[in-house]
């Protein structure tokens, strides 16, 4: 008769000091989000839109162009440059380079000199030639009509895309946020963000979509003519009663 093997007594675990749990790393404090602008009350926003319509009912893009492609190139050239200077350059530029192919296969050093007065001419030459090549190779020679596609072009970010889609095609995909719109959105307390993308999102929430295109033009016109960066002409502003900016001059 076979006997069952005896089980070996299991070794008792020696009581040891409990393992100390690793200390949780202190969570980095998240930067606080800007408070929602107090000036976004729907009645106040509607009043601002009414005042802008009264003052700038015919406001439009001041970059001279004959088609979407010319507007795209001029908008790229307008970075850190006035529309007046870009228009001066454009008078001869589009005669020498009439279409995407002419820009795409231009001599870089020659194009640099042609657009030199607009500043940052080396980077702009790369963007202009790159965008032109992409339009030929990817989009059949036509400037794209969607935000997703137009943002694939070299040198094109949301501001340029919104200018072209809105002005050339009448497509309200967003709000143009240039230096004037950025400044006035803060002064009018329509946004308390400083990043253009975030300001655009703030404006898109409070401005009716059918007004996005015109609103941008109107705010840009107001910034150039009345609400200057250093010395705003508040006495000439028809929105003075709606404005409580700290740097008001009246």
C-alpha cells in the first residue's frame, strides 16, 4: 500500500517592514483659463454688429486681386506688411507671374527681389513657390475650397485660409484674426485670449456665422481708421458708448 508523500511545511514569511509606497508626484498646476469675456452678452454683441454695419456697411478686403490665386499670394505677402505696400508690389507682380505655373517654376533669387519690399522675402518666396506647386500638383491648378485642403498649402495658416475662402469664395469657415481683429477683440472685451486661434474660436461662438466674413472686414477697417493701437480716436468711434477699454482716450 503506497503512502502519500508528506507535504513540506511552507516556509513562513518573515515579517518585514512594509514596502513604502512611492510618493505620488505632485501634479503640475494647470494654467487657469481666461475668464469668459463679460462683453459677450448677446444684446451687447448685437449692438456692436449694428454699429459696425452703420459705419462700415461696404467693408471688404483691401488687397487688390482678380481671382482666388492672386488673393492667396497677396495674403501670404501681407504677413508683417501693409496692404498698401502689397498692392504696390502686386501691380507688376501678377503681370510677370500670371498663374500658379509661373510662380511655381520661377527663379527663386529673382522672385525674392520682386517681392523684397514686402519684407521677409526669402521665407515668402519659399511659401509662394511651394503653395503654387501644390496647387498645380494636388489641386489641378485651382485654389482649394475647403479649410482642410487649403491648410495643406505651404505658408497657409488659418488667417490666410479664412481670407481666401471668405473673400474669394464666400465660404464662412471661420473668422479672420489679424493684428487688428486681435487688438479690437480685446478692447471690446469679446475675447480674453491672446492666441489668435483661441480668439477665433471665441468669436465664432458669439458672432452669427452669416456675419463672420463681413465682421472681420469691418473690424479690420475700424482698426485701421479709428481704433489705432497707440492712440485710438475714441471721439470718432460710434461704439464709444459700448466700449469700456482701459486705454480709451475719452
